[in-house]
């Protein structure tokens, strides 16, 4: 049996330093040191981020069983990767239509973690649309972790898109997903890592 790899995919303007990424890393270090945890710093632009993720899959797929955790825009990217490779994925407050949301962010951006400055332009929105997965091949590959008071995304979009998937929808919370620490063990079990 192949060893396990957890690929954590962060959201828009985030980084490997994000709280949820560190919760997953710490849990695996303490309880499942056999799992290799990979948390890449993704490029700011969708097509570059997608290429980066494909390169990682190419690097590890032959030797590891891969499971995904995607937060926000990372949830969107995880859905795209699942569509291509069939990896199981846990989606935390995922973006369902980021190409609609990010129109409001066109122009100069700064990643608060890396302080990288860049220009988000309309062709990047088109790149996002190209990564859209209209219908899920295997809804049971997904577990949606969603909080209803997400101030960034309309949680109902995710509940609808992943209607046939496992769902945990919590009242309250916010976009960061409050008390995420409750879930690492169950996430690892769901991903069968």
C-alpha cells in the first residue's frame, strides 16, 4: 500500500501559514507522522496556481495516495483536481463561483501573509472560469465543512453544489471556519489516509 500524502490548498490571498493549514500539519505531526503533509504557496494567478498543483500531483502521485483539503478558493481548486484525478477532498467554506466574487477584487492586491503585490486583471477571471467543474463526477468523494455566517461567500452555493456529498453545515462561524481544530482526525479518516 502506498504511503499517504495530504495536500492542503489554501485560499485567495492566503499562504501555508494559514491557521487551518497549521492545524492539519500539527495534527499529522503529533498523531499521524506517517502522513506527508504538503502545503504549497500557490501563485496568485489561477492558471499558474493550477499548473503548480498539477506539477505537485505529477511529482507525488506515483508514490503516494493523495487526499485534499481545500479552503475557500482552495476548495474550488480541489474540486478541479478531483475532476481530473479522483482524489477525495474535504472542502472548508469553499468558493463555488469565485469568478463572480473576484470581479470585486480586480486591480492591485497584496497578499497579507507574503506581502507580494500583484495586479488582478479580467483575464484572470477567465482563467478561473476555465477551471470550473459544472457537475461532480463522484459526489461521494467530497465532504463539505461549511459555516453559515461566512462573511465572504454565500454558503448556500456550496450546500447546493455539494448536495449529494457528505456535509457538515454549522450555524454561525465565519469564513475562517471557527474551531476548525475539532476536525483533523475526522478529515484524515474521510480521506482514508
